[in-house]
């Protein structure tokens, strides 16, 4: 297929086509968020030997829908002493930041909303917008817990972006491209060609595999921190900060935070899938390969990564704020530098 | 400690304002309606002032207008997590005043229910401590197991939490068929879950990082503040009333007193306090096993006691080792069926007083963990 | 340096150990009881809602005395010998007291079981019934008396008539018999 966006092929580049391209990921995000919430509820329940929601719909599958309806009905509170404009704006900014990243996610060989050359860079730049939303929400709430949560959150996001960036840079070095579609295409032909296993190449790549594998783990850990998930959920660490930066939010605005969190989880999972797990490529070479199968593989792989995030959440306790910085700056950063150097050396000598 | 000193040094060079934060009475991890007024410098706690009394029910004054029998349900509501243990010293005090000798079977039954309740209490303590650290799963593992203990106690007494099971000179009801088997199966479950939680939570590196070297309570400070129970033993002082001043029949059992050994971190930190509870569960299992073996299964569970208890003019202080620490009842009788004065020593209340002392200079998140490691129950703090 | 790598590794490996445990628990049989469909069988001695068997209650007031929260209210009227309506208790003894009022405020009840223990005739009992929540607190005020208000006034009138007749007949014996009320605590003591 020539184009990387089947909508352009079908409709042409007109207003209708643009609207469809914009709304497709949105529908996907909404549907995915419902499934992810259900998965979170069910997996947490199974790990704890419970059944989880069972009474809303068959086997409880309508529980997320019920929760969204509940949130929609709830009273929308704006604290009297808050900074109204910033307070009301923050949830939308966070959701925008999470959603804008979907513009470059290569869902399939034939569908990436915007096929730009600086895709990875764009994901990173856009990802920082949510930090702004968090600090806006936390500061504007005029609540001490929110303020502390926002402060922690921003310092955490900034510190963990560096190891994540090192991981991504290593892949950029290997693939010599920042276009996410290009990176995906480079990993075709079986799971041994994925960048988690050193990318395509002869058997001499074997000594770079530990480094790429380590980078995958480093990126995964950093992505947990970027999405404020356990064990890095101290911005909303409920045991000390009640609910962190969104303590004062209720109703639909809280739902926006909630959706943004799940959308962010998918974004980091999608980036991880694209750069390390082969993107939309089938793990078995040409078997089940193609545009439609591609989207199936891509969503499946991303969802498995999301399930990993959920699994970790219900296993580990959370870090303290200074330990979080320690892990970010003194463990992940040096290790990611080592891996980056090794990979660069490999590329140079190749 | 070096970590703390380093942080102190770094933060002392910064010029910053202090912020007062109100933690509680509605806060997810104050374990009840406790209010802490915390002054923080950034993330560092500089001052903690506990404010009590949100659950004050005037227990002691109330008792003066109630008969001795009617007081027991109120004692249940003091430390509602380990109600069986709290009832015991009160009943022992009255038995001492009235000079009643309780049957052998009752003594064994009391030991068994008290130790079962001790396990249930420590399960909650460790579980909520893990929850404070952010680990949700061990919390539900423990609650799943605690249900079996509560099930035994419910079958015995008829209630799940507020048992009202002890009577002056006996127990309210006899044991049921299959009590022994139930206890043994529960012990097995407790041990299995403990082994699992050891791997899942206690020896998890993140958990160790969070709790070791945090909230260090040195033995002399612990003794000066009259701390008792796991809080004192976590500081390395092997003081347990069951051993040091054996009441009832505790001198017949073979058990160890676990103390904080500093296996991880230093003696007296949150990790060691928590570890003492883990070990105490095992020791309670041992006591129950021995008691079940020695216990006479036949016989009545009530001594000969008049229906309306009239206590002569006398006063008695009786204390016992509760899961949370030393609980004592000072009863003054005046010849009628109501006490002249009743004073309760709540273990949580005394242990809570050490919080401002040991939480200064740690981070705000540590304060919650220190509070969790003290294991308070607000019903007993405020009474 | 070695310590640093040891720490990093122990952090990583202990997390893996934890993840292994939680993974195993994914496939364990679940313990949830789906409450309204499945129920937990309470033991027979479980202390839940109180039940009064009126045919056993002799109005002795022991439960009122025993109750630590004063949630029981009992009012009695002596059975007049002239009353055409005479009752026999479950244990075969004739009724001496009409229980004109037996009311329990379940909003106050603390389910301690002391009334059950104090009752000499086993009339008041805890049941295993626990699903009786109400939106209105007044609905938790249970009235166990079987006599209608009309019957109560009738009984009171009969007793007053009997007393008046008795008084006319012999002042001395009534004085010795005294009021019916002081007899109650004596009964309670036995």
C-alpha cells in the first residue's frame, strides 16, 4: 500500500476525511478506556481472590459504563477559593495532551493519523503538556494536598522523561529514523527482528540484545512513572495525599482526569509496542501479516503492555518521593546511558 | 540514619516557608478519626500535634452508672479489633476482687480465643500497614484469612466483632463440636498466608526502602513514653506480660517473645515493629496448638457466681498483654453492683503519644507509615 | 559500587517475586460470596434481631434491668382474677401479668445478648435474621405487645375494679399484698 492512511485513499484529503481521521482514535480511546477500566477491576479482583464486579450486566461487563454514568450525574464542584479559569481548564489540557499523542500512533500499516517524520519527538513533546495540566489543576485547587501532589507529579514527570528519552534515542540510533511508521516497518519479518531483540540483523547482533532488552525494561519503568502508576503513583498517593492533584475535582472533570490517565497508559504502551515490540508486525513473519491483522497485532501488544501495568499496580507498594528521584536519576539514567552507549557503539562498528 | 542526616543538611541550607497541613479527622490513612496537625518544610515533617477526642464516648464515667455485667459490651467497643483481649483483664480484675476461681477449661478457652483474636488483630495491623505503603493485595489476603478466625469466634460467642463473650467467672457459651479442627485449620491458613506475605510485601525491596530506618524509636525513649506491646518489643526490649508477669495459665506454654532484631534497617524502625507482629502471629499459633492439646474438652464453662455481682469495697488493677500493648483496668468497688470508679489504660493511647517524638525530620509520607506501624485503634485512644 | 548493583538487582528481583505470587493468585478459586444470591449460614447462636415470644413472657422486667443501653420498654398490668380472659404460659403456669407494652428500639440495641441471658423464661431471643434495615429510624421501633390498646384499657379497668372491690372487702389484706411492682426485682433476682 502506498499511503499510510487508508482514509485519505477512500475519501481524499477533505474536511470529511480529516474529521474521520480525528474521530477514529477518539472512539478507540473511549472504547479502550472502558475495557481497561474493566480489566483493572477484574484483574485486581482476581489477584486478590475476589470476583470483582458481577452484577452490572452479564459478568459485570457494564461496570465501567455505570461508573461513567455515575460520574456524569455527579455534582460538578468548583471550590470557592480556587482560581476558576485554571481549575476548569486543567482537566481539558490534560486530556488534550494525552489525546494529541494519538496523532502519530501507527495503528496499522494503513492507518496512522498523521505520518510525520518526527513522530517520536512529537510524542515526547506532547507528553509534557499533561504535566502542565497537572500543575495547573493542583495549584488552582487551592488545596495543600493538591499542591503537594502537583509538585511531586511535575518533578517526577521531568525526571523520568530523561531515561525514557534515552531508551527512545537508542532505537532512533538503531533505526536511523524518528518516523514511527518507518520504525515499525523496519521490524518486520518475525519477532526476532523486533528492537527488544536488537532489531533486524545477522547473528552478530547477539551482544546488543541484553542492552535493548534492558532498555525495554527501563522504558517500561519510566513509562509507569510518566503515567503516575504504582509504584510511582505518589502524586496521587492516596495514603498520604488523599487523591493528590485531583483531590478537589468531581463529576465530569474528574472523569476527564480518569480518561486521561487511561489514555496516557495506552500512549506509553503504544510507544513501547512501536519501538520495541515490532509495532503492527506479526510475530511470525508473513503469517497473519497485513493492514487489518496489523491493527489487531498492534492493539493486542499494546493491551498486553497495559495489562502488565495493571498487574504491577496490584503487586508493589509505592516509592517515597526522594526514593523515586533516586531511582530516576541514579539507577535508570546511568543504566540507560550505558545501554545507549553500547548500542551506539554497535551501530558504529556495524 | 545517615540518609536522614544528609537530608537534614540539604534542607537546612534552603530558605523555605513552612506549611501547616491538617491530616484528618477525615483522611484515608489515619486509621479512624484521628487528627494530626502537621507542620511541613517542603516534604519534611517538622512538627506533629495529635488532636484526640473525636471518638470520645465517656467510657469511664459511663461505667459508673452501669452494673458490672453491663460494662463488658462497652469494653468491646474500646478496642474493637481485639475485643476478646480487652475483656479479659476486666474480667480478671473482678474475679480477683470477688476471689473466684475459674474452671480449668475456661482458662484454656480464654487463652485460645485471646490468641485467635491476637492473630486477627495483627493481621489487620500488618495489612493496613501495607496499605499505607501502597500495597493493596496483602491487605485483602489478610482480610480473607481473618474471616475464618472471626467465623470461629462468631460460632463461639454469637457475634463477629463485639463478642461480649467473657463473663465474670466463666464464658458466655461453651465450645461447639469441631472447634479444635476449626482452630487447627485456621492456624494452617495463617501460616500459609504469612509465608506468602513475607515474599510479597515484607521482603520486597521497595517496602524495605520505605519502612526500614524510618521512625526509629530507641529503647530508652520507648520506655520513657511507657510504650508497650509490639511497639516496645520492636525497639528490642523483650517485655511481654505473658512472660514477665504470667497471668492466667500463660506459664504453662512454651513460646518465644519476638523482638526487633534489626535484620533489615535498625532496631526500633517501622520495619522491625511490623516484623514483630509477623513473628507474634506465629507464636500465637504455637500457643493455640499447645492449649488445644492440653485443654480439657469436658466440663462446665461457668464458675459458681451470683447472678447479680456485688463487689465489696476494694480496689484492683489488673493488666494483660493485648495485641496493641498493655491494657489495664483499675476497678474500685463500693459494695453495690456498680463500680465506684473504673479507669482503663488504653495501649493505643499511650503508644500514640510517642508519634510527635519519632516522626520529626522524616518525610510526610513516612509520617503515615509511622502512624501505621504504631497500630492504633481510635476507639481505644479516645474511649 | 557492588552494593549499588546489589540493591538494584534486589529491587528488581523482589518485585519479580511479588509479581510471580500475584500471578499465581490470578487463577486461584475465588472466595467471594455473591451476597443476595448466596448467603453465609450464620451459626444458630448468632446475635442479630431480637425476637420475643409473648406466650412465654411473664413481664418480669429482668431484660429491662439487664439492658446496658435501655432499649427495652416494658409495661405490665396485673391480671385481675375476675377477668374472663385468662392465659396460660408455654410452661403451663397461669399468666400473672398482662404485658401491655413490650417495645424494643433496634436503633439503640447493641446486640450484646444480656437480655437473652437474663430472661428467666427464655422469652426473648436473638435470631439469625439480620436484613431489616430501614430508611426511617422510627420503623426500627418494634412493638411486640399482642394486646390492642382497647384491651389494655379494659384490663386496667378490670384490675381497678378488682382492687376497689378488694379494698372494700378487707383493707388489711391489700395492705399486706401491697403494690404489685416491688415484686418484680425479687423475681429478677431468682
